[in-house]
C-alpha cells in the first residue's frame, strides 16, 4: 500500500520539501524548465538517496534527479513527481596529491570544484559555466575549456559511487563492477544515481585566455579555416565559437583557452587563429583557471532560460556544413549556433572504452532557439544540418527520445547501454521519460 508524502522515512525528516514549504520556490525548477514536483528531497548522504528512492517506490511518484539543474533537457524537475536534489552532496577532497586523484561529490558546482582544487594547483576540465553541477556532466561526457588537453571529464573518472534504483550503494571501478563504471561514464542517467566521483585532475593554475571577433562570409569559409586550424593545433588549445548575426553581417566570437601560463606558448598557440578571417576585435590575458568558471556564475534556477536545443558532431567541416551553419544563424528566424573544438585528447580512448563512442569527430555544433516559437524555429534550422552530422552529445539535447538516443549511442554502444540500463534498473525507475 502506497504511503503519502505526509509519512516519510525517518532519515529524511526535514529533507522533504513540499509546495507549502518556503524553500519550494527556489527548488522547484531548473535553469530551462519551470517544474511543479510533488516534493523535492534534499539528501545528505548515499543512505538518504536510497531512502528517497524507496519513498518514490512507495508513493509511485516519478523520479527526477538533479545535480546542478543546468541541464538543457529540464530532466532535473517534473510535474507531480519526486525530485532528488543532490545539492547538499558537494564535498571536494584531494585523495592523493601525488597521483592527482580527487573525490568530487555529484552536487558540487564546477565553480566550487575549480576553487577547491586551485589551492592544490589542480584542475578538471568541466563545463564552461560555474553553476553547472558535477553529476550531469560527469555521467554524460564533459566538453570543457580544457577538453583538447585533458579530454572529456568522463575520460579521467577512475571510480563512481552509485546508488542503484533498488537502493543498493556500489562503488564501481575497473576491478569492481566494471560494467557499471562503463555505463556511468557517458550514459549514467539510466543506470543509477551517482553521488561521488574519483577523478584524475591535471596540474594547472593559470591559462591563456583570448577572445577574437571576426567576420564570417555567407559560404562559411571562415568556419572551415577555423576547423582546419584546430585540426592541426597543439593540444593545449581549445576553442569555442558563437555565431552572431546583425543585419547582413555574421560574426564569429571565438573564445580560445590555452592550457599554459607561458606568454610565448600562448602567443604561438593562438596566433594561427588570427589568419582565419578579418579580425574585428581581439584580446588576450593570462588568468587563473578559476576565472573561466567563477563563483559569480552561481545563481538559483527558476526556469529563466527556457529554450529548445539540439546538437550534432562533425568529423569534417565540409562546405555544405559550413554554409548551413551560417544560414541557420542568419535566417529571418535565427537560432543561436555554437561550435566547440574536439580532437586532441578526446581522440585517445577507444570508442568502446566507455559509453561515449564519439572518438573521431572534431567539432560539436549546438543550436538553440528561444520562445515563443522555439520548437518550430529550431526544427526548421536544424533540418538541413542534421544529415551532415556524425553522432550527437546527450547533454546538449532538450528533447531526448529514441532518435536522439540512437545518435548519441549508435550501434553496439546503444545496444550495450540499453542492456545495462535494463540490468541495473529493471523497473525503469530512472529511465528517461517525457519532458516535464
């Protein structure tokens, strides 16, 4: 017989927030989605997470799991269900300075992680915003500011502490539960709730940071030159490009990060980018890595950035692809187009090493549209681009479904992911369902 939310497990006393609680307003939503859950649970331990899962089973409530609430799909909330908010699980500890092994809890924000590790001269390539939670990125991929030097966040995860849907707590590493480790690195959302990660950090304090603005021609040759430059760039260089169209002019705003504090290395690494187009503005600095994901980024999530987003991976920036991206940015109903460089260390792991098989692609393209006509606008802009892509990244998709699953987890990877989701969550407690 189902219990009501008025009767909760003893260990969750004071940790269940319902709509009549003054805390509810700040906990109900994510960055992109306004939610109306029946309750939000604030666990402080793995045992609390297990108790929250038992509560969901007893009440029959649909589960949403939230680490930071920045995810584009809005899956960190729902309507009428139970949200398990991991915010209180935010410790960051250096386990072994010699091997650079750190333990990071899933509810930590990357701003906190960067600040905590900076005291030890360490860093993890994470998301590109300090308010993003660790759990979502560290189970989906992790394409950050240092991606070409460091690889994806999941590439450096050595162990994951997981609460399975049946409430069992497991530490998965290469020797114990290797299948669980495999699926948690890239497709963790459907297997269990990660509460902490053991991650190999890198030695890093300061980085080179440059911003360039240059004109983009309608054929997209500027983008093709950028892609070619990045294909031959040293690993220290990672870049992100945002296309901005004003009237008849499209510009590329390029952010370049060099994993070095040497002015000569930074200058030599960034200089080739100056040759890809007509530079309209430029600046370069040496800054602490913490400035890329600063504490100033931290904010409450209230559904303030409603949007529709999709993405695709590109192996080559063909003329058709470059032209289509510029056209999407410059259309009468434009979309926000962003590109992120891959390659370098992201190509090192085998495609079968973890549940992220995309190890030969060189560019991630993300397209977003905004209300009131975000869905039709995005669909119209993405239709000519989609056939040119070669896979997709699960964390930049607003509306995950069977089609987007197949793009993120193609072929044998998708088959294995589905099998492991069924093994670890046979009742589908965490299985992604319709958007809230």
